[in-house]
């Protein structure tokens, strides 16, 4: 765990500042092992890969599409990709048909396994860059779960000044990862702590405590099944929230609690958040497939009234308890049309919904922007 935290600090310290777009020089990816030159990013956002494997017969890069690498006389394989969309992209080396992690890259848990990744910078976007502002703390904690009868792990972000004035209490945001991920997602790939540091320093978000937990509860797995959602709901309300309220200086009332998440975590936020408005008054749903269509993990159309009785027929009751219902999605995400349709139906029923869409598909750049936007709206 100490190594994980050191990797997180290293990645965040490197940041994306200094990217060589202006001088047109190739720049090593910030996700590389320290001191390693390749993969490197060109000014047009193409990526150069280099890998030494003298005995390999075929080497490829799997980065959204397969790129065949070319071997020189010294057994060094190289390739330059197409221009990449800004954001965080998992990739693999494919050596003679076997997918492996690139030893030049840090590894991240985010595709149901440890994978290499490359973070492509977005010009003019710096809200998740490390800056000269007061910084909070990201701590690692264990708690005992009566749901799984085991010790479980989470990360807690406390804002700047938390350790200075012991009399101040804070609102809390519980934020969930997606399928194939765990609590490391928002702590590492999502850069949640840096996003909050920058917003708080600018006065755009209230100082808050952010809890990043593992949503894979049912049989150690996540998912959208009734069993998985019920297990998560119980874990969140019966174990995690009480643990945080007992051990941190929280404003321990529903109006000061929010639950949000991406993809699978957005579905969890829908069910556990809207289904527990005595616990949470704000709910954020980022890029979720619960709204049906081709992006639905269940393959079923979305019946809001069936899934959450009263949401449409008695929307005023939800409005009275909800301070914020926020829904976001990527503009290139196949979930976009179904999400917009759901938002329209919610609004037609009288339910108050705040909606946002961002450039990108189903990936971390959209989710970073979603948190950045949500954090500015919550607790207002």
C-alpha cells in the first residue's frame, strides 16, 4: 500500500505541465516509469512506442486499435500511432499474440486487470494539474464490513486545513468507480484529490471530505444485478457512512452528504442514493448504462418508475428531499441518446435534474470533468 501511495504522489507531482506542444518536441508520457523516454507524445498527439524484444516474432500495441510494430536489426520494435483523443487510455503490448503490460509504463487497475496506460494532455485543460495551492490529504484506511465479513479498503480525501482547526466539520461526497475498477480508480486515474484542491483554492467548491470506496461488494464483484445493488446499498449505508461519521469530523446529516459515481458507480448512486434520501440529499450519475439501449449492461430498456417507485409519479416528494440530482455523459458515448431521453422524461414528470455533457467517450477525461463540474454544484 505504501508503494501505491508513492506511485500516486509521483504521478501527481509530475503532472502534465510542460507538455511540449509549443516547442514541438516529443514528450515522455507522464504515466511512464520515472526516467523512461518511451512511449512519448508528439505535438499532434500521436504516440511513439519503442520496445526491445530480439526473440519476438510479432509485437503490437493495443491502444483502442491494433498497431503493428516494426523491428530493427537490434531487435528494437517501434511504431507511431494515429493522433489520440485527450484523456487517460489503457493499452497493452501484444507479444506473439499474448497481451502483457508495458514495462515502461506504470500499471493501473481499470480493465479488470492491471494494465499499462497513457495520459494524453488536453490543450487548455489544467484543472487536474498539480498547482501551487494548499493541498489536502489522501489517506488509506481499512474498515471491517459486516456485509462481506471481511476487512475492506478505502481512500479518504480531507481538504486543506482539516488538521489545523479541529472544530470545523465538513460535508461529505462518496464517489464510486466503474466496472472492472476499484477504489484506486478515483484516487489515481481520476486525480480526485487534485481536482478538489484546485477548486477549493479558487473558491469554486466548498471544502469537503471525499470518500473513495470499493463498490465490488457482492461475491467480490460489481455489476447491475439486484443482488449486487442491494449489497452495495447495505455496505454503503450500514458500514461505510457510519465508519466515516465516527472517525472523521463530518456534518452527519443527509443535507450534507452526496453520493456519485461513474458507469457502474453511477448506477449504484442511482439506486443507493435516490433510494436512501434520508442518508443522501445529492446524487451524481456519470456515464451510467442504467438508462437502457445498446449501452445497458442488462440489455433492458429503462423503466424509471419501476426501478425507483414514485420517481415520476410523485417527483415532488423527491424534489423536496433532493438538493441536487446531477447527470452527465460523454458526447461520443453510445449512452448519450438514452441518457438525454431519460433526463427529458425526468423533467417532463417535474423532477429537477441538472445535466451536462462533455467531449469524449466512455473514459476518464469525461469523468474527471464530471467530478470537476459536480463538485462546483454540490452543497450550494
